[in-house]
């Protein structure tokens, strides 16, 4: 269907929809049933069976299966079946873990998917773009990614970047009139907009004409490469490490086997023991558990309103050393109330809060002298122009609350006008808005052209006072228009400074008469030679809890810097209230930044607390300067122009509520509540996830070292085999998986936010981890062997000694797992804080008891029941590694504490 040939009415009729009402919810859901979700199908994801089979692709597992089959053929049926059962069980666990990780990552993708503003049942609502159906009326705004193919109904300076579809790099201007040509290419269909393209400017409405695979993008879906799943640096590092460990484990296993054969053990027994040992000791599950730990952490972040879009960001988050935060809406509430007004040489204070039309005007300093706005023409003019040059709407909802739709700055101006009985809807009876030049943070102003009943045209402009004053050559003073020179500009600047010192956000209003609409073509001309009307000062209070979060970040060695388009003094006042100013900290304005070279900026940047009057383009330079100084920089943003800086930042953060699709797509982290505290929570979680990964690496590797060493020592000492293959595999299964997973869910240590940020390049084994792994592993192996030797000497029963060695190994690992929770000693943390771990350990304990005490299983696992005296030996030996080293740690920790100078905090 060539919709571009149809008029807007014909298109709407074809879909039985209307521009004022849209589809009904029922129609939309029926259509969705029929048309399916509005998504492009990417290549098939791996099937369940494939995922399951992949669990067995590991080379050593295949060798083990082969060896087991051989032992089965040799008549060792029970051993063979039991080993196969364990391999299968292991595979199932791996499968469950992998599916869990996949699922949570998929749900994450859905959460961060684009959304579209759609008209249903006469009301605008934001829905995930995948719910769009044909006939939906949608709104397109600068920064949106178009959710479906659509025919434009209105277009206000609408410009779309269609390069994703047509390869054309320049944005295309859009229109709404029907086009009559035949066979227009996509790029020439100026009244259409296509799924996946990007609105770079302006706004418009449209009716959806195709969804999902029916869209232009859908028809070329095969050409779109589905993005490869991203692995994090940590995962890659661990894969590398895994390879080294495989070689080491194989090498050691080989030595064990050779020694065993040399000591006179049967070849067949030693080969099976060797292969089992290799399977148990090779940490092939490590990357999988890391993925699960990352995915679980990401789920916890979602509960804290932080959506991670790119998995590697989880690791980088923990390294963040500076957070650059937008002021409005993130640090402050973004609930604006006009408190002061200045016009024509007079000043007023305004009472009332929120968007209700309740409040009055007073002379400053005399709250009892109420001013009737009807008798103050200059005040009235300021309020009228503020309400006309406006894009917001305030409505009373069912609960009796005044609700704002649109920009809070505009809302504050509507609210203050309503306190003087001036209503935008009433004004629109007398004035028609002919054209609008929307606000953008580069120009820092917005203009409208209005026409009155006498067909006279006026420009009304409002924006940042220092920017507006440059465009004014006259002002209204004492009811007369007069020239505006340096003195008059200074006068206004003084008023603005006073307001800003009181943390008010300021905005100036100006106007001029136009001779003809032709003058409206050039925005530069429109916004020049204006007449200044007055200034409004509005309060936007800091959010509760932000100050505490900033303090918490400071304790964690992270600096928070404010980035704002606002006046330097307003920004400084708010920064002061939030405790962000340092004694020698500076404020840098955008125009000063323009004068500095990249080197100068990088040299100075550590001394700057606030960047004021900056535009989004400055943000990129700020990020680069921090990076030059070696910082790991997080940067927030919400607009289209913020995207480059968000992309360049180590952690790009976008806003879920107010942000554009473009900003969200560029970001690593989305704050669904737009709050600063969420960044702090995410950093904390990021640090915790990393620590948890270190915890289970420590646990798994120490266990593996213990398993190898007990066999190696036995062979070196010319002793019989302390563990039989099936026991080794059982240790691997019961003690490795579940407790490691539970460590991945551990809560952060209190001090996790009292440490300096971790350097980005820090190795996984730094801060003494390698030593901990080797020392614990060594002691676990030695303790198990000692228990084996003592029992063998005393009872002379090999099978009993093996049972004791088996139990000592398991118990030592189950005690050691609690030690892994802290960088300090085992006594440092309450073990019952992590009930998953307690449950996992109890379950593992139960599983070893089963194989020792259930008669049928004893034959399979080569065990005998042991009495309380042996248990005392087992527990005593098992406790040695952890407690011995904990005491050592405790002492060295105390010494360190004594040596540390008092009162040195991380700042
Ligand atoms: P942030 O702190 O998140 O960067 P900001 O609100 O401080 O946001 P901008 O939105 O760029 O920064 O606003 C800069 C200045 O532009 C404001 O101080 C105000 O004077 C002016 N301004 C803001 N919103 C509007 C608007 N809707 N219309 C006209 N002028 C505006």
C-alpha cells in the first residue's frame, strides 16, 4: 500500500481511527491479537535442547564419559552408571543456571525497549513500542525512535534521521500533504516516517500504517545483524584464566596419575581417578556462574530502579570515581514554583506552592500588602506573555489534584498566571499561536509567534536572562518602552543575581511586534531586537535524600559534580545546599569552558564542583577531560544532544521518565525514577557484584586446589588413593555449585562503600586473593590427607579412611565458604545474614550424609558409616584451615589497625 499517496483523512478512514480519539483499548488489543507484536524477529535464539547439550561439550567431560563407558564395558556397571548420573545432574544444574541468566537478560532487554506516546480512548499514554498496532495515533518528538511505520498527520519542524534505513546521513524534513508520484523510494516519502528511524528535531503526530515484520525495517530484517551477546571484561578474563587453569589442572592430574602408576596402583583405577580429578578440578563452570551472578545483581538493581543496558557496565560501575549529574530533576525535584517577579522596575513576591491557582502577590518585605494583579499592568503583561509562550497544560484530576503535563518550567509560569486569574485557554480565544520555536538547551530560549484579533503579529520569547538580554535592545520601564543599554542590562543582571543567590532559577520574558509573517522564517531574526518585559524567579528545591547520597559517594571516594544549564549563582546555591561545594572548589561556566583547551580543562577539572550555563555539547568535553585525568566517569543526560557524552562516558546514564529514546539507547544505565540516589545504589551494587564474583572464585579455586593436592600429596607420600573417582565427582557437584551460587547473592559488606573505587585495570586476584586461594587450598588438601592417614593408621581400613578423607574435604570446604564472604576473618560477618548460603551449605551437608549413611548408596560411593570419634576428627581437621588462617588474619588485621593513623578518611 502506498500510503504516502493518500491524504491524512483517507489514511485515517482506512484504519477507522480518528485524530482526536485514536483507537479504543479494545480495538487495539483485538488488532494486536491479529497482527502480533510489533517487533522485528531476529535470528533464532538457541533452543532449550541446544542449551542442554552444550553443557556436555566440554572436552574433559567427554573424556570422562568415554572413560566411564570403558569402565562399564569392563564390568564396573555401578561405578559407570553412578558417574554418568552425576554428569547428567551436573549438566542439569548448568542448564538451569544458563536459562536463568538468559531469561533475566531477556527481561532486561524488554525493560529498556523504546516506548511510544499513543492516543487510545481519547487519552495519551506511553506504551512499549511493541504494543503498537495499525491505526494507532502516535506522537513523535525530538529524541524519539519511531516505533512503527506511519503516515504523518501533523509535522512541526519535524526532521528525521533515516540513515538506519536509507543510508542517507542528512536528516530529512517532513511534511503532511499527500504526494502524487508513483514508486517513491523510502527516502522521498516525506509524509511518512519509518520504524527505527530517529526524530532529530521538532514534533508531530502520525497514524501507524504497518507494524513488526510488515514495516520497511521488517522487510530488510535479514540484513540487520542481530547483535552478538556481549561478554564483560571479567567474563573474558575468566575465560582466559580458565584456559590456564585447565593446563595447570591437567598437568597436576597427569603427575598424580603417573605417580599413582609408579606407586603400583592399577592403570585403570588411576586413569579414571585422573580424569575424574581433572573434571572436578577444572573450573569449567566459572564463566557460567559469573554470568548468573551478574544477572542476579542486575535483577537486584532493577528492584532499585536501575536498569543496566550493557552487562559490562556492572563491572565498570564499581570503578566509578566521578559522577557528573544534571541538576534539574536528578538533584532537584523538578517541581518549579515562581516565587518572585520583576517587571518594569517593580518587584513582587508570590505565595502558594505546586500548580494550584492558589496564592497572591506582595510587595517584597511586606507580606501583608497584597497586590491586585489587575491593577499592575506590567505584572499582568509579564504573566500573560509567560502563559502564551508556553507548551504545558495544567488540569484538575479526579482526586482534586492539579496535574501538570509538559515542562515544569512552563508549568510554573502557567500556575503563577492563574494566581492572577490569567488562564492560557482564555488567552487562546484572543490570540492564535501561528508558529512555535521550541526550547532547546543550546539557545536556552523558546519563542512563539501569536496573532491577535486585529491580525497583529507578535513574537514572545522567554529564556535564560543572560541569553535574552543579548537579544534585547529595548525594555518596558514604568509603562514606557525605552532603550536598553549597558546600565539597563546591568540593572536586570543585578535582579537576576539576587534571585539566583537565593537558589531561584531565573527566566526572562521579552517580545516584539512583527510587520509580516515573512520575518518569521529566520529564527535568528525572530529572536532579535526584542523588548524586555521582566524576569521570573522560581524555586526548584533539592530532592530529599540526595545530600545523604552525595555524602555516601564521597565516603566511597567518588566525587559528585553538578552539570547544569542554569545560572552559575543558582547552581552554586543549590550545590551549597546539597553539600557539594569544597572550600577551594570552583564553578566553571560554559563560556569559560569554550575558551579552554582540552589540556587546560583536564588540568583544572579536579578543582571544579559545578559546571553552570553549559549546553549538552560541553558535556562531551567534560567527560573526555575526566578520562584524561584517569577518572572513571559516569554522566547523566536525557536529550538527543546528550547522547554523544553519554556514549563517551564510562557509565552513560539516562533518565527513564524524562529521557529520550536516543539518550536511553546511548546509555549503559537507565534510572527509571530519574533519581540521584539510584546512581549511588547502582554503584554500590556494582561494587558488590564484583566482590561476590571474587568471593566465589576464591571459594571454587581454593576447593579445587584442595582436591588436587590431597591426591598429589598422597601419591608423593606413597599412600593409597585417599578418594575414589566417584567421591571426587560428588565433591565437585555438591560443594561447588550451590554454595558458590549463594555466594553470588551475598549482601555487600558494610565497608564496600567506604573503600576507594577499584582501579579499572585491577586484576581479579589482586588484594591478596591469590594468596588466600593457595593458602586455603593447601591447608584443605593437607588437613584431608592428615585425617586420611590418621584413620588408616588407626583402623587399617582403607574404605573407612577414604570416607573420613572425603568428609573432611567436604566439611573443610563448607566451613571455608563462610570465610570467603569477607576480606577479613570468618568472624567478621554474621553467617546468618545470607540465608541462601546457610541453606545451600545445609543441603550440601545433607547430600554427603546421604551417601555415607544410606546403605544402598554406600556401595556406589565406596563409603562406610563412621562413628562420633571419627566425626570429631573430621570436624577438627576441617576447621583447621579456616580457623588457623583466620587467627593469623585477625592478628595481622589488629596490627594494621594499630599502625593506621587515626582520623584519615578517604576523601
Ligand atoms: P539541567 O540542570 O538538567 O541541565 P537545566 O534546567 O538547569 O537542566 P536547561 O534546561 O538547559 O538547564 O535550562 C537552562 C536555562 O534555560 C534555565 O535556567 C532557564 O532560564 C531557561 N529555560 C529552561 N526551560 C525553559 C523553557 N521551557 N522555556 C524557556 N526557557 C527555559
